[in-house]
């Protein structure tokens, strides 16, 4: 019997049918792992004395069992627990013990004042398993990936927070390999399958910050190290910071208590920025006049976005009138977060904000942008190469949300300002790009995810379904094209070369207008709105 086979047999045991008591089962596990399988040679099904190898086999066995249908108790009154109602909790306890032992071994092997150069073996397991899964946006592939990632998260939450960050940070190598691994997991996977459209869940957010503080408090200058790591988060993994803002009311007391227990100085500057962002959002929604937002603008915008979700729908428009006094950059970031909220309200049945309220928030912010003639089109043309805006926002928003931005764009069609649509040179290019992508989404069946279910259609009266939206967008473009100046048609050929066959009539109208001589009497065309 190999170690792996034994683990699968143990995971099959139903607690109510176990002949051993809890204590006896624990003693048996201790003996089997540490006295039998760990020292046994790999040729005989053991681990050659390698504790990390024993942990790796155990984690894979847990994951395989979790993905199998056997991991669920299908009785009527059963609750879903860690992988099902089996002996999993006992096995997880053994994993906790072994990982804690490995953490101590690593601390002893690293010279004083240095940071471990290697990452954690768990992230290697996760990476290999994810590579083996089917990729793509099909429902089956997405659900399988989400289920796998939720299990990773549960495992990480049962283990010491040092798994996410390392046990210490040093000036010579402040960002540990473990931090880099966790950032990569968040950016590439958790952002899409374990986030709330701009924030991770509370449990994994708090776990990371506990680990961050524990590791920084062991450095020579804890405050400086916290500031350095969180400043790096802004570039490498901004989703961690937006997550902290969302959960700040419950996160702040824990961080404050832990910091004051070890340091007499105030909270590090980067944590104070989060305090300031939350305070700004709270003040903004109070009856008093709003104060200027603290820097950075994107962080204050995220804090305000999360706070607005808590305001009743009838009060939103009145409160958002205060945006007239805020900086342009903050308004643009706030508009992006509100677009993410709008899409989340359609995609998630248990979203904190209903679609109608999310729509009103977007519309109010767009009205403010249009009134102040602030350009917002760049939000619909984000790329990773844009270091200032694109890379930051694309690492906060789930990929599904950014793919559905054309739906959000044309949902707000009635709030586009007529003069701005003609005046701004880039508007036509963005509008055509969004229309062609919207048609592609519809043909691929992806707009079905934002179509209201039958039970909510009455509740969402006034909001168009995808077919109506495409029809209105098409009519809008056919009326807009003859009114736009010739300079608006630059780079249109490249756009049509890629997707022009989606709508031959719109393509023909664009090509005809591009080739025509300038019309001196353009403004006698009928009004668009």
C-alpha cells in the first residue's frame, strides 16, 4: 500500500461509520505518516524521509478527492464542509502540522538577516494543477477552475500566513519569492474566479495582511518595510489594496492592535493612506461639504465606490453632485469602478448592488464627466502597455468584466453628450470598436450572462436586453457617422480589417464617409438624441 493509496482510503472514511474514536484516528495518522510512510523508500510507496514530498502527495490527494463526486455527502440534511463530510479535517490537521514543521526548518536554514530565495512548494503544486485544467470561458471549464481555486484558498487559510508572504522581509530582498507567487496567483487566477469584481474575499485578504505584518515586524524597520511592500502592491497586485479598502472596517482593528503591541510609532504611511481613503469616502457621503480626496486618486476612488454601494438608491444622485468639486483623475477612476459594479450587478445574482442602482450610479458619474468635459474614453481602450492606467485597472477588474465593457458602454448610450460625441476625435473610433465587440459577444453567446432572468425583467424595466442594445447602438452609429469630421476616421481601416464583417452596413457607411469630400453643411443633419 503506497502513501498516496492510503491517503485516498482515509479520505473515504465517513466519521459516523469510523470504528476509531477521534483520538485513536489522530494517533493512527501520526504513526502512519511519521513512522511508516515518511521514512519508507519511494520505491516502496513512501517519501524517502522528505517531509515536503509527503506534504505534496497529501495536497494532491486532497485536491483529487475534492474534484471527484465522492467528496460530497448527498444526504438531504448534509452541509458542505471542507471537501465533504469525510475524514478531511483530520487529514488537514496533519498537513498543518507538517507545514508548520517545514516553516521551522526553513527559518533554521536561512542565515540571520537574509530572506529565503525560494518560493513555497504549495504554489508550485497549484501552478501545475492549473496548467493541467481545461482553459477557456465555457461554463464547464470556468466552474471546474473556480472549484479548484476555492479549494486552494481553503488550504491556504488553514495554513500559517507566512505561506503567503514569508516569515520575514529584509532590505536586500524586500519582496520575497512567496509574495511574488501569491501576487501571480491573485493576478492570474483569483482575480477572475475568487473576487467580487474589484476585491478579494475578506478571509484571504485578512490572512495576507496578518502575514505581511508578522513578517515586517521581524525586520529592522517595520514601518519602512510595510510601506515598501504596499507601494510595490500598487504596481504588482493592486487588487490586494482594493480588497483591504473594502474590508477595512473589520481589518483595521486587527492591524492596529497587532501594530501597537510591537511598535510605539503610528501606523505605517501606506496603511494611513487606506485610513484616509475610507475617511474621505465616509465624509463625502455625510451631509457636510466634501473635502478633497487624498492621493493616490485611484485608491480614494475605490474607497468611495465601495462606500456608495451602501447608500440607498434614492440618495445616490444627491450625494454624487458633490463630485463637481473633485479632481478629474478621481472621477475617471470612480467611473471605471462604477462600470465594474454595473457589470457585477448583472453577472452575480447575489450582488450587493441591484442593476438599476448600479446603472444610476454610472449615469450620474458620466453626467458629471460630460458636464466638466473630462475625457473618459481611455477606460474602454485599456492595454497592459499603458503603465499609468491600463496595467493598474486591468489587474483589478476580472477578465470577464473587461470583455463585457462594450455592454456597459452602450447601456449608457442615452447619457452620451451630443457635442462631445462629435467634438472628441477618438469618440467614433471607440464607439465603433465597442459596437463591433458587442456584436461579437452576442454571436458567441457571451451577452447571455448579462441578460436578466425572467423573474427580474419587470424589476429592470427601462434597461435594454442585448438584442435591443445592439439595435440602438447600430442606429446611433449610422446617425453619428455622417456628422463626424474627417479627422475622426483615422485608424478606422485597421479596425474594419479585423472586425468589419460583423456589420457590413456600418462598415460601408464608415468607408463611404471616409472617402467623401468634407461636407460644409454637416450640422444640418437631424439630432442624434
